[in-house]
C-alpha cells in the first residue's frame, strides 16, 4: 500500500505528462474533421506497430487477464495469448483489402451502410458503439479499482481525472495525438510490465517456488487437461476475434498507415507482440493464486480475483515496485482510453452527414467532440458500480462474436444481402445469449420472463461465444449461397468518399488517374 497523497500526485503527474505530449505533437496538424479522425497515411511501420500494441494494452491486461488466469489456469493463459494474436493476424490480410476496396473510408459503419443498407447499418452502429462504450467503462473500472486498492484513492476521483485529461488531448489532436502518445506509452509499458513480472517471481523465490505454491493451492490450474480451462481458452478465441473485428480502433489505424505494406507488416508484428503480452499478463493471475490470498469464488463477498495482480503485489513486493505499477497502470489506461475516444469520435463524424443536411467541417468536429464527452461521462458513471472487468468485457464480446463474420464477409462475397446479414447476426446473438451467464442476475430474470425456457448458462463461456460466432458464420454462408443478389463491390470506393471533398477518390495512398486523364494528387 502506498500513501494516498503520493499516489494521487503521481497520477496527476503522469496524466499531465502524456497530455502535454499529445497536445504538443499534434499542434497545427488537425485542420479538418478528416485530419481529426483518420490521420490518413501519416504513420510509418514503427509508429503504426507501436499504436497497434499500445491500443490493445489497456489496464484490463492487469485485471481481466490475471482474473482469467486465476479462475481457469493454464488453459486461459494459452487461450488469451492465442486470442489476442489471431485478430491481428486476420487484420494483416484484411487491412490491405479494406484500403483497396474502400480507399477513402473512415469507419466500419459507413461501409455497413453502403454494403448492407440502413437496417444492418443501424444494428452495426449500435453494436460497435455499445462494445466500445463497455470497453471504455471497463478500462475506467479497472484503473479505479486498482488505485483504490493500492492507495485508497476514491474511485470517482481516478475515473474523472483520467477521463478529463484524455479528453483534453484527444479532443484537440484526434487520432494524431493518440498515435503519438501510444508510441511513448509503448516504450513505458513494455519494460515496466516485464520488470514487474520478473521482480514478483524473484521476490517469491523463483519459478520453482511459484510452481509449488500453485500446486499446493489448486493443482488443477496447472493441468493442461483441465477441461474448464480448455473450454474457457477456446471461448476466448471466439470472443476476442469477434470483438476485434467490429472494433473501430483497427479500422482507423488501417487508414493511418502510410501504405498497405506497412499495414500488413505492422499487424504481423503486433500478432507476436500482443500474443506474448497477453500470455504474460494472464500468467500473473496463475502466479497470484499460489502466492497471495486470492478468492476466486463468484458471489463471495471477498471475491478479489479481478484484482489478483495487485493482491500479489501487496503480498510479494514493496513500495517502489508498487509505484512503478501505478505508472504502468496509468500508461495502460491512457493508451486504450484515448484510442476508444477517437474511435467513437470517428463514428459520429463519419455518420453525421447522413443525419444532418450538408453539415460543415466545424459542425462535424464539434458534434464528434460533444458526443465523446457524453460517452465519457456515462462510462465514468458505469465504472463506479462495476466490480469485474472480465465480465464487463464478456458482455461486449458477445455482441462482436455475433456480428463480426456477417459484417466482414461482405468484403469478399457479393451475394450476401443486408437483411440476410442482419438475420445471421441476430440468429448468432440469440443462440449466444441463451447460454450466456449474464451478470447482475439478468439471466435468471430473463429466464423467468420466458417461463423457464432458457438453458443452463455455460460458466466457461464456450457455448455462448462459439455458438454466436459459428451460427452467424454458417448462416451467412448458407444465405449467401441461396441468394441471387449481386452487389457491385467496386461501388464501395465510389460511394464512400472523404469528408472534406466528396469528389476526391484515391487508392489509399497513391494517386490515381481521374476521368479526364489527369492525375489527382494526394490531398494531405
């Protein structure tokens, strides 16, 4: 435990430091709504890789990942590592295709509107915004719980401080500010994370002592054949893949890269880096079970698996390391929170022209910033009541698992229609929801309304996540096969245009020939 005043002062200092970096390096670089939300072609491979890594590494990796390790053991450790690697690998191929098919795009929702029509568009925007909102709330919940536990800082103070400072630089500098701060945050996060894990293990007497502690407390967590752990690990792959495929964060960065090759290489590098980081973070929960008083019984008044890493720190190490972890946690939460603010802002900015009659550039920027502020306030309110970051994430992941494949499939198949994509998504969501162990007693309440028709929820989450993803996938493919619809995929590049000049069209980085034979120039 560190003193409240020291931790609060350190919190403010870290927040101010990153805010100054974001404001300074984005000054003069955001002259339009287009600049605010895309930073198009501005990031080389190094910076793009850094922001792909930092955008994943929210404070949740110190909370939900160790929580998963503490509950489900080695299966969760391996599962989380694979789960975070697979989406990055998918985007290494998907990213260049998005740039090619929609060279002047901004968001996944504008693609959904043009490709599938208003009904599927409304569903996708609702799911995407809700997912990112829950993600944001989970991040603020995580940092609030961590600093309350480590230093006694009231949760509302942490949530408000983080929200205000991150809003300050993202509201001004947009995606440019986020990418710059992500680069710095990655340089801070990686050594602190590896150092914290190494120091904790050394303090506990080394790997042999750690293994013996886990063996004595709950040997099943170390068993590769532990069925709940295997089921949970597989469930994570479906959950995270589905969620990341509807995450606007990655669509923004696809366009921020300075070329298709940089996008491809950066996502491949992030595949390895993000997989390793999550494997390491989940392992912390397993270590904590054998070395600290971690309570893993759901419903118990003393349940603390959600902060297993911090319980471990208090048990194993002293003040200086805890201070380093406070800095680590703040860098983590800022790296993801600014990403989410920008992603939400980009959705609103790109979609406002559909709601307003010819809005000017200033209206787009103001609207995006006001919406982001409103979402931040709501997320802070939710964070003050939530207790488990892992379960918050899973509610959002269920939505992604149901809609991801139908949404992405339309980039490759011309036969799938909007109504059929929507039907596929809703079918997957219905199946997943039926088996999902909703928090706060909602599953029991819904079952009561339905007269006891719901099946028993799956505590390992495999059936709900795999069911949602696979049902929507199979339904999409079958419905496309039996469709005589023939959507012209080339129309995506014609109908989705830049905000500042709808007549401009490029191929995602290189100039192309205009209709009169003259070459159009890149307009940044």
